């Protein structure tokens, strides 16, 4: 009787393991498809996936440069005078 119970337990465990493997394979397939879609989207933007980090760094530098340029164009001194003049 103990042997039969043990075999049943092993059989159930095997079925659970097979189910887990099936779900893992399905998840893997889904993730691989998503990866390919992202790669195509990146290429669609004119960037090779292998160079994405370089592109991000380049864009961050460009953002910084443009932000600095905009700050230089703002008449901070005139804005500061306007704030003080209105308070008197």
C-alpha cells in the first residue's frame, strides 16, 4: 500500500513538473517574440540594438547641451528684476 501511495505521489509530481515546463516554454516563447518585436522597433528608429547604449548616451548629451543652450537664452536678470519690482 505504501508503494502504491508513493507511486501516485510521484506521478502527480511528474504531471506538475510537466505542466510547469509547458508554462515555462510558453513564457519563453512569448518573451522571445517580444524581444524580436523590440529589436525591430529599435531598428525602425535607425539604431542597431548592439549600439543602443551608445545612442542613449548620445541623446542624453544632446539633451544636456540643448538644456544649457535654452538656459543661456532666458533673460534671468530681467526676470529677477521683474519679481523684485512688483513686490515694492
